[in-house]
C-alpha cells in the first residue's frame, strides 16, 4: 500500500511548498507548524523573516503565504488536520495513523522531502506532481519502508 512519497528538490530559493503541495487543497486544513521548521522569506535576494512563525495556521492563510512569497526552505515539519478536527502532538508514526491528521510533510537538509498521507489516491497525485515538476529520486513510500524510523527522526 502506498503511504506517501519521497523525493529531492533543488537547494535554492523558490516557492517549493506551493509546488510540492499543488495537488492538495491546502485551504481544507489547519496546518500545525513544528518549532524546528525553518523557512525564510527572501526579500531583494536576502533572507528575511520566517515565512511561518505560527504554531497553527489556517489553510487559507497558509495557501496564500506559500504561493505569494519567495522563500528558502531549510527544515520543515508540517501536519495537516481537517478544519474542525482536534490538533494534537504527533511524535510517532503510530500516533499519525491513529490521529485525525491526514498529511505529514517533512523536509530535511534543504532538499529531502517525505510526504506521508492516508489517502492512496493523493499519494499517487503527489508522485505524479513531483515527476512533472522535475524533482529527483522520486519513490513511493510503502509498507516495506521503515516509516517509523523516517518519521521519528
């Protein structure tokens, strides 16, 4: 069973969150932004303020920010909860599976992306989107992968 996708993005300024999450209607969710997230706005070619300085951000605001600003993505851990669902801490993969959280998005070391989702159809759309965007080393995450290790690190 497809549980998500992994791939690499370029280590450069851009709007990569918007590109990566294009198949997702981000406005349907409230997004939990983990404190380790480092995404910096780019202004006049220089790094400025944090793009996401929130703990929880409404999907409409999140969508506007990731589509309208240029930024530099260093580390990110974002969780998407349907609007109205309780937003909780999800320290382990097992917690993700048993929670209302539908999408777990992790970027490490500027370019390594791991997207977990509970909807197989969405995982397939994210895979196709990553291919269409020209991202590299695109693979599905399935039941044979050690998701617990990926998720918990």
